[in-house]
């Protein structure tokens, strides 16, 4: 519940959704975008986000335009000028930072909604108390609650990312080039997390890959730019190479190529990462690993926000237990159940 009635907007409002941080964070705002589009079918909805996350919004049914918050051509006053030219009726700051909050205020956007959590909230017209550090709700639900201030339904709904048929075809070409057998179920394993949360050990991921390959799956191991050590370790462990395990050079896939590959896979396995949330948004079954503490990185706040029947989340049994206490046996059982092998 919001502390005031929904703010009245024009029948065809122009809305700006602001999330200038990470890939998974942007994906977890898409339920709010969909709820707003449902409330205002004729709305013009634009995102303000970082360039590396922008491609995932391509073809999204609720998104009309994407503005890059880190566009080097936009100065401190250039961004407000651009936002002013787009004549927004309202902005929702799902993540509040000084630059974008100032830009929306300077642009004269009349309704500026966001959490009352930082000094930048002074630039907002409507502030909602959200103690996100307590992890009382999922991140996507906090976002839906902010959208409810503009009249959208706060009811939980899954994130969504669209993949075009030609992107699925491109995924097939990439997999064929890696000699992935199309007659076997595909599991995508993404072991990295770039330090955003406590992680399941890399050796455990590699042992799981070996067991899934032995059970009849094709396993693709992916890593982002800067995670070359993940692929180096995989190649060292699988020597001689296992023909059913395919490490992909770190950072070699574009975001849209990764989305295409995930869309044709039967399972995604990951720590708490953007690719995990991307898989959930593509309705792909996922196996993920989360710590119990701190609560700010727990599954309660950052876990997969999709159909529970398609998700398996494993955590240590006790707060004090390390992530390595989650056994490969547990992960193997969960993965095989989702893969149906």
C-alpha cells in the first residue's frame, strides 16, 4: 500500500523508468514496466539505464525508447535538456542516484517518484519509505510498489525479456560452431558473479558440469568480460576436453547472443547474477545459489522472481556455513530434476 491515492496522470502518459545500475537490477524492473503498460496501454514508456544493460530492452513490449545514462555525449546539463525535450509526465527512480535524480528535477518532470533513502530524494516529488537493506521483500516487489504510486497493480508478476526469431537462429549458429549436439538437452552454466554476492565455488560448478554431461546433457560454460579466469580454469580442468562440455571465451557473447542461447536452453545454472535473472525473464528453468546472510544478498531479496516450479534455489543450511557447504550432490539432484534427465 502507498501512503496516498494513486497520482492522476494523462490518459496517454509519458513515463520515464530510471535504473542506472546493473543488468539484473534492470531486469527486475520489467514487472513494474509491464504493470504500468497494463494500467496505461497507450503510455509512452522510456528507460534511463546504462549502455551495457540497454540491449536487453530491445523488442520489449512495454518499452518505447531507451536513454543511456552513461552516454559520454551528455554533460551534467545535457541529460536534463534531453529529458526535457522528451516531455515526460512522470519518472520513477527504482534506483536513486544524484545525477539522474537531479536530471529529472532539472528537466521539470512534474511527478518524480522514488525511495526515501538517500539525500538525492530531495529531488523527488513523491517519496516512499522502503527499507531495502532489511530485505523484507523481493527487489522486484519494491519496484512494483513504486509503480503502484502511479496506479499500477503491485501484484507480483514475472520479469520479461523478448528474443526475436532471428536471434534464436543466431544462437543455433553459435551452438553449432561449438559442436553442441542439438539432440541433447542444453544446460548453460555461468559460474561468475563479479563479487556481487557470496558465490558457490568454481570447482563445484565444474564438477556439476562433468556430472550433467555424463548424464546426457550438453553443457555450455559462459563468463562475462573480466572473468577470463573462469574459462581458463574450466579448460584446465577438462583436459583432455570433454566433447559435451563447451567453455566459451569470456566476454565473447553479446548480451543479445547470450539471451538467444538461454532462450533455447533447458536449464541455466548460476550464482546471483544478471544472466540468472535473464534466464528467468526468458522462462528458462534455473538452478541458483544464494547465501543466507547478509540479508541484502539473500534469495529473499534477489532470488529468481518467476514461476517457483521452474526454479531451484540452494543455500547453506546455517547462517554460519560457507557456500561450499552446498554439495555437488544436492545441485546434481536439483539440476537433473529441472532437466528431466
